[in-house]
C-alpha cells in the first residue's frame, strides 16, 4: 500500500473553520472542493463523541483513486483525529494536526475494505465526516490546489515565516536533492528562510513519516549544507539549531529512504548577544577539575584556525594562570569536537594553539608553555563543507605544571623507574630535563626507566598515541650521551597512522631507557610497550621448528604455547604462536593457508629471530578464521609463524603450504 498524507487544515480554516455550526462550514467546504474538481463520495456520517471516544466507519476503496476523508468538529471540540486503516489495523493515512478539524488522504494500490477511525482527542461534542475523490491535493500557503506538484522546489521555494508553524506534505513532490544524514530517494519540499540579523535559528520538524531536515546556503548544492538532522529523539522528529548570518537560506524537508507524508515545520530565531557580553560571562575553568557541558543548541560565537574554521556551536571558559607554567588541556566529546586557547577572548589573532582531532575525532589536545595571566579555552566543533556540524556533550580538563618539572615518575637518573609489565603509560608533563639523545631531547622534559638485561636479548620498545614529539633512546650510563646504544624519533603529528618503535640488540647489563621531548615545550603522555626477547631461547625455538611439507596439512593448537613472535599485522600478533621451517628448493610461488577456530594470523620471515626480515603478514582472508599468504620466493629456508590477533587469540588450527612455478 502506498501512503499519501495530505493536510487540509488550511482549507477548512479558509472556509470558516473557526465557527461552531457544522452545516455552514460543510457547505463552504463542499463548494471549495467542488471548485477544485473533487467530488463527494459516499454518505455523510454524523455523531457525537465524549473525550477519548472513537468511532469506526467502514469504507470500500479502489486502486488508482485518491480519497480524502474530512472530519469537522463542533465548537466544543478541541482536537479531532482521523486515521485510515486496512487489514490488521495497518495504518495507511492519518491527520497530524491539533485542531477541531482533521483530514487524511489515501491512494490505495489495491481494492479492499478499510476503516476510517475518528477519535475525540480533546473536548467533546458533535462531528461530521465526508469523503472526496479526485486528484491528490497539496498545500500552498494554506490554500489547497488540485493536481499540481506545486511549490517547494529550488525554482519556487515556499517562504518560511519565523515563529509560526507551517504544514505541508512531501507526497507527490520531486526528489532532486539528498541530505547526507538521510540518503535515499524520498521527495522533498524546499522553503526559503530570510535572516535579517545574526541569530541562533532553531528548525523543528514533526512528521507523520520518517522525516529529515537540512539547511543550505545555496539551494540544491549539498556542498553548502550548514546542518542536517534525520532523527531527534525519534523518527517523527528532526531538529536543527544553527547560528546564521544575515542572508537567504533554504530549508529542505526530506525523508529517510523513500518515506514521505505530512509534516509541521516551525522556525524560530533568537538574536545573539554580543561577543563582549559572552566573554564577560565566561565561567571559570579550574585546573585539575573536569568541566562537563554541551554545545548542542548553543550559538556559534567563536571560530578558529583548525577544525574547518570551527564554525560550530561553542562554549568559552576563562582560565587564570598565576605564574609561568606548562599548560595541557584535554577534551573528550560525543561528537567531532575542537579545542583552542586564546589570550584575549574576542580577538582571534591571539590564538595560542588549536586542535581538531587527537588520536580520533572524539578527542582534542592542546599543550603550550604560557606566561602568567588570564586565558580563554573554547570547547567547539568541526564545521567542514557539506559535513554535519560538530556539537554535543564534552568534558574539558586543564592542567598546569612548573616549566622546570621535577615531580614526574622516573624524573632523574637517580630516580629511574622500573619498567612495568605489559603496556604502561608514561608522562613527561611534570618532568625535568635530565639527559638527551643523538636524535633529540636537548632541553626537553624526559622520563627514565631502568632496564635490566640478564641474557643477550633483543629490545623492542613501542610508543603509541604520544601527546608529544620527541625521541626515545637507550644509554649504558644514564646522562652520558657517549654511552648511547640506540635512538629513534617519537612522532606525534598523526598518532592515528603510526607508532614509533626502537629495536636493538643488548648484551647482559643495566641500561636506561629514556623518553624525551623534542623541545622544552613538547611534553605529554604516551602508551608504551617494552619487550625483551632472550635471543638464545628464541634461537632454540627456531632450531626446533618443524619442517613443512608442501601439499600436506598440519594440525596444531596454540592454546598451551608461548608468545615468541610478533608481526606487523594483526594488532602486533602478541598471542601464543608456533613457528615452522619452510624449504623452497627453487624460485617458486608459495601459498600458505591457515584455518583456525579463533582469530588467527599468519606471517613469514627470512630470519627466524629477526622481525625486520618479515616478508608478508596476513590477519584475515575473507573472514577472521582464515589467513593466507601468497608470494614469490627465491630458493632458501624461510619461517612460517602461526599466530593470533593481538593478545589472547589462541586455539586449534590447520596449516597447508603449496609451491608452484612462478
């Protein structure tokens, strides 16, 4: 059944709908409908209902014919409702207004017996129901016109007043544009909104279908979209709150998928306060204390150099810094947030730092060294072209520390911290400068960890999600740059894309593992994983590796094994593993297939003990229960490792190798 919902409230009002006598009102309606080319069908039904009462009228409907059911209530009726249902009470049309008259139009695609349900929502008294057939009816400025696709297009947008709800229907309208929040082929109506002064504009849509709402600067050009909303609370409501400069805008009432029907749209505008007033009222942000809030529905008073200009709803806070200090501000949000700091609230040129995304779009981070004074911290959001405006809840925390440091864990050579097991967090925010490496660290805060090596080992130290750029290095004697064993840079420009790893061979002894900044103003936290691999023990594992026979299936289980090998895929493949030797007699195409009852992984090396010789790695082939490596290898001995995704992925597996001519 294809649904058609049309509001005829404006027609009823235009024909004297405010009166209490039903007969004169019906005569006016009859004359207007007849003039539009519609014909009354079926008998007129009359009666009286108490509040909450309903009556069901049986009707017969035919396909290819649109029928409009119109109900009029007496003056003691406040809200009359009308619905049309089919078999099993499946609704095919309804009225969505709140008044003493109601209308529903349906265009069934098959013949059948239906019911018209009239309900007295509020008030009590008499009612009259009539039915009309003919071309579909749409609304144009409160006047019904028969058979026209009509206004509500980019060529002929409907003027949208402020402060007064308008009703309409998307059924039978064109499908020209699509909002990114509600993809599909639903028809839409376009309204023109004139904004005379900078204001916070609220658009609220209530629909009898799964509606959607968006606003454009240029009609039909999605790249000029300011905001888009599909569901606000439920599928029958959509809402947009946006700060608009003076000008002309286009509001589009759309639907999700192919949904269409009747709706009510309300636009309101609140003139904005001056930026000076907002700055004067900025609440205090207390260092070390989380500040929670929401930018949803707020105005856009401030912009920034990052986050697409940060032309999104925002909140500003004042932060007092009593003396020169390191400053770190972290923000987490339920939306694509942005964070920035200024020294003067209403002067964008005093911006000290701005960050859109740190690690992901839900986190932002700002660090700096600042002089004493008052600063302003802004919780804002991303506002890229054609993208949803970032707004919602946030949590903001500012921290201050002495520029000289001196109170961090592992702050000096004499107070080097023991290395924890597993992944741990380091933080140089409160650290002093104790040493430096050949690849960085001069004058920057650093933290030092003691590393005891009992046997010839390989060190793998990995830093992820660093809040700072800098260096990590190993020294035999802490503080003595000439005793450095290895040094590598720590990157923080895009921690989502890369981690930093230092790998080196160490003889037995005590070493210092240092995490350092690039400059005095680079500091922060990071996740670190340190692994020492006993090379002698690993060599024994490699020497015992079983030999794979091409074409023969090998079954095994990693549950009771150990984690001896890691890889570049499968989240590091830090699960229990089993290694096999593979002899390739001549240059060949090698295919290795793994089937497992867990999330398995497969990697291939030239040198069993050296991860730098990894040739290939595969986590999932078609699904996470299969892995495959296929590559061309020269004659020689290689090592195949059966592993698992990240940690704890263990179980039974089957392994098979095939060789073929290249």
